[in-house]
C-alpha cells in the first residue's frame, strides 16, 4: 500500500519504492529505506508529516504515494 494511504499515528514498514533512481536516492538520504519503520505524525492539505528514526520530515502526497509500505 502507498504511504499516502496510511492514517496518522500508524507505523508502517517500508518495502519498496515505485519511483526512479532520483527519488530513491532522495528517500534513502532521508533514512527512508526498505525494512525501516515510518510513523505518520499528521496529514495536512499539503502532505504528510512523518517520523523516521526520531527525525521528522514533511512529504507532499505525490512523493508519499511513491513509497510502498506494509
């Protein structure tokens, strides 16, 4: 399921990316890698606020849709 479908407060594990290398490299530089957990902190009109290893990031919904989680 895409990360953009996850509800606030849920923790999901990254399984893959449905994106090209440009975005994969960007995600990996943020610590978003397969096998790592992501917590959804909040969802706004602009996108999602997520937490990865005690660091918070904002992602627009388009980018969040490229991250596949279980």
